[in-house]
């Protein structure tokens, strides 16, 4: 799982940062890319990466503000031009459907693949045997959501010593034993997987939050995630502005990360009013409160471990 | 009057060309910029020029295909952020209103200026004392229009010899005489402007065409314009493709320019399938049929004389 930040700015594009979007690449795991938010010119940003639009299988929209969705009609249309034939699932607030459908209809756009709308509410919004996605409502003046992506725990590694005691030698039988709860050996012995594997390997957990003012209950919901991606539209000195516009400061995000004991905090949605050196100072200061943390930039890559 | 090409590609953005848009800058004439088409990321392109979004007073959409309109909601929204307070008039096919209004509504966008929809049909769509804009229907599978921008003819220069004969000496009276049809001098003499000025100076005329297959009656409509801007999605070798998709070839545009005896042909909306050297060869070849002509590129500037 790798994350590519495609747009890390807020409100409107600037010379250094495009509006919001990030790609969660799961090419090894499921040969898919999932997109979170899709501001204008996200397809232009993707063109500068190795991401293939036809691999984008799901798109999650945190909220309907223009800097998070206006790139969607163009991206969907170009994906069709670029041989995208597999379905795309679109998760987001209910009005996402009206926006996308009207855009496609009025522009006479026909997609060569099915587009499936998945209006969201709080709770689990997608689940298969490998992964689960849940949503939690934030506070931003319009419905805004955080998404939590959780891999299923994996069966722990086989323990050769234990297997040897049961008379099992290395070979194809190892895979068989790992793939089912109980295996009956040719000699009639029952091997219970639980007895011959180490502890489960916990799946990775990522939380991607939409725009929001600080939300008391969020810490518990993102407790212990491997990566917390949170907006930091303003710096602490502009706390009043953050409050006025229902946004967070970098300090708010940092306090949340500390309280929730996450493994890594990545901050995006950064106002273009801040120069790079100011951001670096703020980052240094905040690392005294919680670490590791980082302001992200367009095209930054992050590997989730 | 200067033209800045903001997007000269077709269908979807490529590394070299963004999707359609061009700016007609009339800063000296009326302190306004008019935009023709507004594909996705037009606001990003504008950011790389000296054009100020708040100067954009009118936007003309040739047709509703996504590569010509999807940048509109973002541009309108950012113009509001960037202190745009004067009204914007939006000219285009009737469904433009539904697209823009739904986009603004579903994204919770409030503009700090009036947005005035001007659904178009064939004929004069705008006129004031200095300028006239007309529209003509093209053929493109969906309603597509050409726009013709015509400056009013200007009164010719005052002829000092003639004025001297009538006893008028140079001074502020010159302006008075030029500004009205008839001026009565202090001594009672009537001076008719027509008698003391040279021939009218013809206003400049520009035709900006939307996507279209060749249209027989277009030559007469653009007859003698100073600049004809026409699509050339395909090269002559791909005439069949042009026909299949209701587009023109560069040769079609060139034949039109020749027939209409325009002063300059600028070709845009060029498919990304063609490499630069192929375009240069085609351009050289077409110059034998009509000249001056040119394939345009993003950020190219053209002064209309
Ligand atoms: Zn927002
Ligand atoms: Zn078109």
C-alpha cells in the first residue's frame, strides 16, 4: 500500500499545490488504485505519475466542496477514453450523484464502463474478505466524512517446529494447512491451524479525513491507526480563521494524533498563504508535541507499513 | 486586442496541450477579458499568465462537450475568492445553465458577483456601441457555435487641410467636431464631420469556431475576417476519422480560410496523436494552399491588427 498525494492545497489551486486528491495504491494487494477526493485537474496530476486511470476502481469523496470534487467528471471521462472498462464505485455524500450525473448528461458524455453510486452514511461502507472501509461524520458546515481503511488481520506464520512435532514435513501441505482452519492428514491426524501458527498479523489501518473543525470523538475512532491523514488548512497563529471557516490548525491535527496514539501523522489541505519556511518552523515546533508528523506536498509518496 | 491560447488540445489534456480555452484580451479597449470555452484546468493555465480572473467579464461557450466547459465551475469559484465582484455574463447553449447551476449548488459555492446566463441562438447575441458578437450554428452532433466578434467602424481621422479651409485652427474644437455629426462654430458656420474626416477605419473582426465538420455556409459568414480561429482536430490523412467524429481536418480549415479570404488562419483543438514534426510538415504543405496560417500552442499570444 502506497499513498501518492496528488493535491495538497486548500480552496483553490496555487503554483505549488493543486486542490485535494490522493491515491491509495494497492497494486500488489488487489491491482487497484483508490482515489480519495478529486479536485479540478486531478487527471492532470495523475498524468505526471505512473498511475493508470483504468486501475482506479473506487473513488471516495470526503465532502462536496468544489476543491474536492470538480475534477471528477473530467477524470471519469478521460478514464473512458483511456480504455477503462471495469466499473468504478463512487462513494460520497448523496448529492455527489446529482453533480456527476448532471455533468455527464449536459456534456453529452458516455462512459464505456459502469459507474456505481454508493451514497454513504456513518458506519461500514465497504467490506470484502481483505479490507473494510468505514465512514465517520466530521464538522465542516456541510456533510464531511473521514474514511478509515482497515486491512483484515492475516493468519500468523506457520511454525515449522510445531508442524514437525505433528509429523508434517515442509511441502505443498503447508499451504493447505494455512488456508483452512483444520486439515486432516493422510494418516488421519487433525491439524488445527491455530495450533501451528504464530499470532495473527494485524492488518494496516489508514484514516483519511475530510475538512473539519476539531471533533472530540474522532480520537477514539482513529485510535492507533498506522497513518492519520488530516487537514491543516491553517497554522496555530490563525486559529480564529480556522474556527471561522470550520477548519483545523496543524496544532489541532497534532493534538489529535497524540491523543489517538497514531503511528504517523500526515497533514494536507494547506492554505497557500503560508510560505515553505514558515511551514518548516511550524513542523519543527509541533514535533515537540507529537512525532512523526509531516506537512505533505504534491506528488509525495508514502509507503504504509 | 490580443488573444492568448490557454488550451489547444482536443478531447482530453495531454502533456503538451490542455483542453480548450482562449482569452480575448481587450484591456486597452474596455479593460475586459473575454473567455472562449473553458475546459478543465483553464484556471490553472490562467495562473501561468498575466490575466486577472476578475477582469473576465464575458465567457462564451461554443458547445457543451466536457473538454470545453468542465473548467467553468472552478474558474467562477476562484474568481470569487480572488476579489472578482463585477458581473460575469455566460453565453452558450441552454444546457450550460443547468450544468453550472447544479455544479455551484451541489458544491455549496456562493459567488460574490452576479452570474448572468445568456442562452444563445443564431444571430446577434451581444451588441454595444463598440462591439458586436454574433453566433452561427455549426455541425458537431450536438449544438455547436461559431462566434464572430466585430468592432464598430471608427470615424476616420480629421483632415486638417479641410478644417483650415473652414477657418478652424487646431485646438480642443477638434475633439468636439470629431465627436458629433455636426458642430456649429462661434461664427455660425456649420461643420459636418463627414466633410472633414477621412474614410471610416473598419473595426477588427475575429471568428472563433467551435468543434465542427466542414460547413458549406461558414465561408460567407466569416468572409474577410482579420483572424479565423478554427479547429483542426485531425490531419488530412485522417479525414475519415474527422468525418466519423464530426470534426475538421487542418486541410478543411485551410480551404475555408482560402474561400473566405480571411487575413489569418489559426488552428487549434489538435489531437494529441500528432507529433510536433508531423504538424510542422502539414503546416508547410498547407501554406501552399493558403497563407498565413498556423497551428497554435498553449500560451501562444496573437495580436489582432
Ligand atoms: Zn471544504
Ligand atoms: Zn466537441
